[in-house]
């Protein structure tokens, strides 16, 4: 009886998608059953499973519910379409199920090859170029990734992306993979973490199938290995990686690698591998700046708002978060998710009060610990005065103004008390500090140059 429901869903999809999209995406699926509100489906490749889940998941759920079946979620396994029916639940490797996402353009209708699926890590459907916000700190990495994603002739090999945690390396790699797959589903794109590369290799050794391993990895068109620093110190894995790498480069196949630092700085990596990794284009993702954080927050807030029936968020809140949370993007995302969840529970718009209450722990943890010493150093440097003068008794304008700026910044960027700040400035009285803070506040309001200087210094200190 559930088979009949699936048939109805299929014909509903055929009507709404048209023959071409239907035969590309829905025809290859195998319905394996329905249990406790979970629809079990098998797709010949994880790409197809992901795509259907992303683009047609809601439609399938709706058609099911029209047929009177409440569906909590779709579960995609990866398996070639078989003639006979398999038991539920499927035992093949599950495809990561994703949240509802913003729709993308339908791909050029190409029939996927439906061949053996590559043993890669699942791609996160949210990590596309569309959802990647570009700013100064990541524009080069983004441009290089775009170029690779065009799938044209290989111009740099490998593309090596590196940067600190949460800056978007994995996001960019997934985006490249999605794009390459969407423009040509027959292209064999293998994305996996270095850890998984090692796991596969170790398994191949254990089951005496290194030949199969080699064949598999050397048959891909594009190889992407994430967090390659993981194989540092793992000698036989490195060795195998090196050979795979060389074989693919020789065949002019594109390779994309990421790591948390530059190739030369990964200790425990053989020199020949380091130099191989440096052969192509090495680009780094810089820590996010305020503008980028704000841009990312705006984009993610829109997506969250759609998920939560249009709950609004004040612009001030986004600015506040971009300002206060300077750590990685993952923390920003987590903060937003929590805010929206909270707001939808209490049915309120997200304002500053709610934010401070709801994110108290996150805000405390990410408090940027700027020290008075750092401020003094930066300010002296910026105004080209000696630190000794800044802290000394001189009262000429050339020194006293920078001193006031430094005191002002010490008061606003640190948690030090006025007397403590006074002491750091050559044993001055706390009233001197109060005076300096007021003075700069006044000046900022009327003198745009001072205002800009203070803002610039603040940003440099908080970066
Ligand atoms: P990394 O691999 O460098 O540690 P990820 O790619 O996993 O970082 O990114 C962490 C999170 O931040 C992901 O959810 C990703 O979507 C998000 N993110 C990072 N940079 C950006 C960006 N520029 N635009 C949108 N989202 C981003
Ligand atoms: Mg990553």
C-alpha cells in the first residue's frame, strides 16, 4: 500500500517537475519503505540524494501528506538501483540529511552516470557559493575556488586553501564540489577529509586491497582533501597520499587541499609533500573583519528568519554581534541559531535586551581581552610618539591628545577601573582619566577626524 503512495508521489513529481528533471533526479530513486514517519529512499550517488533532499524534499513531503501520510523526514541511502526490493531500513551509507534551504537554480538536466559511488564524505547542502559571503579577508580564496569550480583547464594544481578554524575552508570546498557536480553530474568529484583518506587507506591495507584503493583514487576527475594537516606524522598514509597526488597531477586532474596552516608550517609533513603542495596556488583565509561578520550575519539572519516564520531581528543586534563576537563564523552562527530559537519560543522580535540575556555566556567567552599595554603601544605607534612620552609628564598637545585617546580606549575596551588605568599611565589620578574620556567623547562628536582615528584604532585593537 505504501508502494502505491510512492507511485502517486512519483506521478505528482513528474507532473510538477517535467520529464527532464524527473528522469534526472527522481527516476533513479528507489523507494524502500516507510516507517515511523521516515521515508526510506535509496539514490545511486550521494550527490543525487543530496540534491533531491535539498530541492525536492519539501515537495515530496507535501505530496505524501496529501496522500494522508505524515512524513517527519526523508532518509537517503546510497545504493545502485536494484531490481528487487530491499528491507528497511537501508544498510547503505546514509547521506547527510539537511535542513530546508534556500532553493537554487535547477541544474542543466544531465543524466548522472549512476556508476559506482565514490567513497567521499557527504556534502553539506548549505555550503554553496550562493551562501558564501565574500569580504576582504576571503576574497582571494573565494576567487580561486570559483575558478576551480568552473571546471575549465587546470591552471593551478593543487589549490591549497588554508586558515584558522571556522573561516570557511570546508564551506568553499563543498561549494566547489557542488558546482562541479551540478554543471556536469558525470564528473567524478571526490571530497573527503584527510582523516577519511587515512581510514580508507588503513582499511585497504587490512583487507589487502591497496590495488582497489589506488584504482579508486586515481580514477577521479577532481580530488579534494580537507584538513590535510591530519596526516602529518602518519607516515604510510603520507606516502600513499603523495603517490595519489602525483598520479592525479600527472593526469592533469584538479586537486584541492585545505589545512589549518600554510604547507611549509605543517610539522610532521615530509618535505617532498610540502613542496608538492606549494606547487600550485596557495591562498589563505584571513580572520574575519567587522564588515564580513556583519555581512555573514545578515545573510544567515535572513535564512533563519525564513525558518522561523519571519521573526525579525533588529539591525542593532547584528551590529552588536559583529562587534562583540570576533571569533570564528561558527560561533556567530550558533549565536544566531540560539537567538531565533529563543525568539520563536517566546514569540518576540529579537532586540538587544533579549540578545544580551540569551547570549550572556557566549558574549562573556568571546570578550576580547585587549590590554592597556597593547593600547598604549598601538596608540604610540599610530601617532608616532614614544611610549615613554605617552606615560611621562609632557603636556604638549602632540603628546596629550594621543594620551587621552589611549585612556579613552583603555576605558572602553578593557574592564580596568579608572584608578587602575591612571596607574598604568605613569601613576596619574583617576580624575585625569575621567577628564580624558570625556574630552575624547566630546571631540568625537564634533571632529570627524578624531572620530575616525579612534574608530580605526579600536578596530586594529579588536581585530
Ligand atoms: P573551516 O573549515 O575553515 O573550519 P567552515 O567552512 O566549516 O570552516 O565554516 C564554519 C561555518 O561558518 C560554516 O557553517 C560556514 O558555512 C560558515 N562560514 C564561514 N565563512 C563563511 C562565509 N564567508 N559566508 C558564509 N558562511 C560562512
Ligand atoms: Mg573545515
